[in-house]
C-alpha cells in the first residue's frame, strides 16, 4: 500500500496499544514504525529489474521483521522503562508485521517468506484505496483530539480489517462471474489475475494469459446483467523462449507469476508487467534484449522504458464506470479484437 496508508495503520496500532501509557506520542511512534519496511527503496540493487523485483523483499520478510521487532522493543523499553516491555513488543511486532501482510493483499507482490518463497499477491486491494485508509485517519484524528478515549482508534482498525475481508469476498464474486467466460474461450486453466481497478473494490479487472492471446475484462459489482467487456490482445509464443533465456526475463516471469507480456519494438525485446496499470498504461516495461545482425537475441542490461501518459479524462470515466456505466470506460491500447465493448 502507499506510504500514507502504512503510516496510518501503524499510527492507529500505536494509539490502540500504547495510547493509555504514551498519549498522543503513541501515534507518532506507530506511524514511524509503519514506514520502516519501505526504507528498502533507497537500496540500489544494480539495475531497474533488480530494483523492482527485490523491493518488498528482505525488508518485508516475516522472518526478518519478527526478530527486528524484538530488538526495537528492547531499545524502546530502555528508553521508556515505565511502559512494560510486553507492551512495547506488542506495538513494534504488530506494526512491523501488519505492514507486509497488508502489502500482500495488493497486486505488486510481497516476499513475506523471503528468502524461501515466491512473492505473495492476493490482489484484492488496489495500492491506494480511500475506503481502507480514511477510517484509520478518522480514528487517529479522534484519538489525537481525545487521547483518553481508545474506542475510536480501535474501531477504525476493526473497520479497515473488515474492508479487507470484503475485498476478498468481492474478488470471489467476480471470479465466479468470469469462469463461464474463460470456459467459453478455452482458457479455464490459463494464468489469470483478478484485481480491483484503481481506488475501489466495486470495479474489477480480469487478465487471462493464454499462449497466443490475452483476454482483458472489466466488470463491476454494480453492473447490470450481461456479458462483461472483453478485449483480446495478441501474443507471440515465439518470444517466450528468447525472453526466458535471459536472466532478467526469467526473473520477471517469476516475479509476475507469468502474468507478463513479451513484445518487439524495433530491435528490442520488451518485457511488460501487465498486472500493474491498465492495458496501454503499464508503468513497468523493460528492454531486456536486442536483436543482433544475425537475427539472434542478445541479453542487455535492462532499461526501464518511459511510462505512458494518462489521458486527463480517464479519472472521470473511471468514476462513472465504477457506478455501473458500462459505456464510460474504454480499455487503452489497440486490441486485435474487441467484443461486448462500445466504441470509444
């Protein structure tokens, strides 16, 4: 999640755990702790692919954060021994461990079991979701106003946790809705990703990666009955072999769990993380190889490609689409075939 949300979650936990003993300063301590795991962004891993795929790695590992929380609790207890050690550890442990657990509900992927497992991505929350963050901010605000009352900040934690549960339930509803579409297209067993569109869990994007095509669907909980919007994008199976022959291509394939696109731009082989953004506006695309004069692909040091600009009217159309206006949102890019989508 975004830094404001993580700080808000940490601040709310700090207030709930330490509020009676530490007053308003408990929120500050919790908010600062809540941003600690994301400090790995200052680490330069050597190239753009490494920077992307190693973010949310060791600093988000439960096996690292749990003992680290014990160290921090010891230091804080020595700083303020009037507060029992068990309460300091409850604060540091809860704040540090909930950070990666919350991140694991987003699409990006979080290596909570680093170094022994692949990234975990439940993908039921968008990276910025006001419906999750605002209750926490309200609870913190009420606590700062009346630090002698813990009920508002505790209620905000209950509400935000309930919203996570709601997001998972909504994801399952969308999954059941799209399964017949996948069966009709012979893609029941193909890699797929079902994730919320920006800022809401009412509108969802379904990405299905077949061998020679990719399906993109946008469907919302407020949509009227009818088939979902479907856009079909071509895929060239021949590009998978040279892409996966490079270390960066293999790393990106692992990181995205196969929800990735290979394409050619002139003499460049491009890998695009199609999980993030929307079709035509993917922020993470990399040149990973170049075609030599003999026609063979040669791995190169990865270069991150410029992020496409968003149209000014897209936010307005997104809000209308969330409300059930199925004609308000057009998938970006130029799909080879589009079905059940009104012309843009």
